[in-house]
C-alpha cells in the first residue's frame, strides 16, 4: 500500500519533470521545452534545436506534436515520439507514437489504424527497420518502410496479457513494459500473464450515468496464488514463439526481470511466492533451456530493487547492469546485512563484493568503466540524508564521498553514460532545491553557474521552523524524527501536536529535504496556525540502517510499527510545551492504516485521527505486497489479523475522520465498508467521507482537492484546536 503523496514528494526531482535523455557519447543531453526538443552540449551547456515545431508537425496539420517522451534509433536518424498520452492506473503509459526520419524530414504514425491513444511501450528495433508495441493486451510488430503490421500474439483478452502486465505485477513489481528486442532485431522476448484464475474485483462507477457501470479488475488478494507468468521468445520472421522452460510451478513463482545478454542468452530473475528466495537463470532463446546460475534467500523477503530507486519513473532501469563486455553484471544484495554492490560473472562462477562496510548502497547511479570507477548513493552516518559516493569497480580500496563536505542534506544525480558529467540536485530542510551541471569525479561545476553553492551560501538555518531529533527507546532502538514548531513559538506555553505517519516498508517520512515538513492538505501554514507538526520513522521503514532495521517488521505490520510510533509519541508528550489533551495523527494509504491502528490500539494517546485510503483489513489487499511483508494467511493468519485495524475498531474513543475513494483500484472500497460495519456494530461514532469514483490518490474530478483540503483542515481545527494555551490556565481549567 504505497502512500501516493509520499512517493510523489520524496522521489528525486528530475529536470523538467522527466529523466535526462543523454546522447550516446554522454557529452550532451536533450530537453523538451516550449514545444520543441533542444540539445545541450556540455560543459558549456550550449543550446541548439534538435526537433523544431516544424519537424514535429505532421503533414496536412497545423499543430505540432506535444512530446511526452522520445527515443532514438542506434544510428540517431530515427526519432520515436510518444505523444497524446493517457493514464493507465498510475502513469500515462498509453498514447500515440510517431517516427520522424531526420534525413528525409518525414513524420509517420505507427499503428495509424488503431484508435487514438491506444498503443503502449513502442520501441524501435536495434536495426531501425521495425517497431514493436502493445495494443489491447497483444504484441505487434510493424515494418517502418511498408507499414505492414504483424500480430505476434492474438489473445485479445484482459485475462491473457502479452507484452505488459496485470494490476498486481504493475503495482508491486513496477512491471509495465513487458517486452524486449534481441540485439540482432530478429527476436522479441515478452511476458505473458495468465490472469484467468485471478478473481475480479468489481469497481462500480455510480457517477457517469443513471445506471451504474461495473469495472472489473483482475486483483489477487493475499492468500490467492499469483497469476502464472511465462516468457516467450518470438521469431519476428516466422511469428513462432518458443517458451522458456523455467523450473518451478508458475502459480507459486514470479518472474520479475529479464534482460538480453546476446542473441543466444537471456538472463531472468525469478522469485518464489513468499519472495524470500531469488534465483537468476541463464536462458537459451532458441531452445528454451533455463540454467540456474545464482540464488539468494532471506528469512524475511528479498528486495527486488534498491530501496530508494525512483520505481515510478518511466525510465526505470533493469537490474542487470552489464560490464566487462557483458561478461559480468552488477547486482545489489543485502545478504551480508547491508545493501551492497556485487559484480557477478554471467555464468555464476564468480562474484566480487564491490562496496564494503556497515552502510547501505541506497542506489546505483553509473560507472566509468574505463577508469575503474562506480558511483552510488549512500549515507553511512545519517539515515535522513543522501550523498554521492565512488569506489573502485574491482572492490579494492575504500569508498569515497564525492558530494561536497559543506553540502549536508539530500543529493541526487543523473550521471552520463560515460560517467563524465552529471546533473546534480541538492536541498536540505532549510535550503530550497537547487541544481547544476558538474564534471566527475572532481564534482566541479561544468558551466560555472554555481547554483547549489549559491543556494547553500544564501540559506539561513535560523529561519527554518524545523528541527531533527532522535528518540532512543529502552531496548536500544533509535528513531529519527522531525518537528516543525509553531510560528512565534513560546516554550512556556502548551501547543497541540499533529503526527504525520506512514511507517510501512514502502517509504520514509523523515528525510532531510526541503519542504519535507509541509502539510500539503492543510489550508494555510500548519505552523502559522499554531500546531506542532511531527513525524518519526520507526523500524520497518526503508531507511539506510541495515537489513535488521528494515526487516524487523516482517509479519508484524500493524504491530512493530505501531509500537514504535506510540512509544515515540509517549516520549514526545513529555516535552513541556506539548498539550497531551490535543494530540492528532494522520496518514494516507499505509499511513492511513497506521492512523487507524494508533487510534484504536492507543486511544489514551491519540485523541483525533484523519485516515485516508487506508487498508483497514489486510485480508483485502493484494498478494504481492501483503504476502511479501506478512507471509501467507494459510500459514500465519493470526499475524494478519493482529495487524489489521478492523480487529481493534471496537476500542475507538477519540474523534475519527475516515476518508476513501469509491473508485480506488489499489485499496478497494469494500475494505472501507468492512471497517464502517465494525464501527457501527460497536456504536462508535465517527465521520466518514466517501469520494465517488475517485482513485487511491483522490485526485480526479473538479474541485476534489479543494474539498479534501477544506475537510481535512476544518476537522483538525474543530477537534484538535490550534494555538498555545497558558499552562496555568490549563491547570485551573482542570
């Protein structure tokens, strides 16, 4: 249950809302602006027009294409343009595709006979002669010279999906683009997902007509077997598919990633259903033979991604990062207790630990193989921050921080293919977002515009209302937190406190980044209104504190995180300026679940709660997420019951505002009604707001955010009044 607001807020900020499109040599990049695509040469950042509005205007039309994204053929002559997009669940992964020939200046549409905005994941063949794409659950190949279209699959069914994925794979493994060209352009490897045995959840649209419309979504809840997946290798010439013979029952395993190494080999990652065993297979695309070359197990779960990767990016990287002329690949693992980089022989015969020590590699960013250098993000001494590090690719020597010593906070980088240049962004809690182009490994400013240096120089820490703090519990657990104190704060008075929670494995809330303490739902400034605003990250959150920290929550969501949050709250209520009678908590998605559990399990602490899009009953949520962290209900149902807010609903004493969208495809609306039923059963009075036909983000429809923000603010002010109170008057009142 990913918190939509957290994921949008905390992923690295990228240039003009998109990842950088580097040139092949890494000495320049492309940027879409003012309806055109420009090319910028580094280090001077000299601008030239790469695609003009005239280039982007189809013959016979007056309006140019609006470029959402584009890719280039290997020779740079063809430009595949993605435009006229529309949202599929979370992202706009469906649209129109056009091919611009730079030599002839011709612009032609792919799949021109298909409905508008109906193609997905189109990509050019390496030889530039064809394009492949997904339409209506099937995979197609189109000859660019003749326009001839060839169906690779002909399922035509949302229950048998080729080249893309079902809801659960897309949401939890971030699998969207489900096919890859072979290097020689003769074959295509693709996923096929069989969702025929997965039950549908029926979403109901009651707002668009006099009669309700039922929208079925194939959705496997915890306890249901996965959708069987297999990998086909299609011959473009014959249309024949060879299926990879991967060992293991497809209904008890997942295939999470594949990658071509050569025309004769594909590497594939497989997870078992519990996701506590990961295997890598070397597969022969001609025969379908699959040979295991690596395996890894964990007592809890094996992470598929580095935990800080921007998994919602359209340009999400595959985990097989090749080096040494594709004889080896990089791999991230926390099998020694920390996330580290390994270089693996492609046949599994040898592995070398590259990064060493008691710290986590938060993300791999790039390499300069010529100079034996690899770049990654880490923060060995402060789990709220992020820095660029480098080390030798052979594993010799110590890692070295590259980010400047006087820039303490959160850094992000987009590094060129050769590791020579990078786009650098920085902020901390009192320094606004700033960016610049740098050279590596010296971290010098490339274009002499010292944007980050200037921002750091001008920043005034004393003007920030935010402070970071640590809470150490009796058993030794140390938690990071931040607090935003009210404007004109007077330590001799008592203030209400509002806790912002998430506390599950999908996100941190305590990060040293600008704007992190802002409540976007509160109308106005929450500090100006007179609230103390607090957030704490307990065990189980994906902080760079080692495996034991992150996986202590296994089979204990709704228990360990609630224990840590409530224990931290008890310590905070000891602060002399906190009014323990005015304590509120709120959260969204997993944070909404935590809000409910805190209100129900600790009514002596939390007097007011606002829960949005919460999983109230863990038995209603999808199998990939819930089984990864909670196990199988067939084996440990009691853990899932103990972690579910609905179990404790009868304990409600305070003021609860419960909010859910009826069109939520992620955390389904029936889950909300189960909790409502339980609260009604015990005559627990609360306020409930159901937003008709809104999804998990509750963002659709005219006026929705304004209404939600007003509801949130007015409820908080009514039941947890803002502003200071003189302790003497408070004592007299009592």
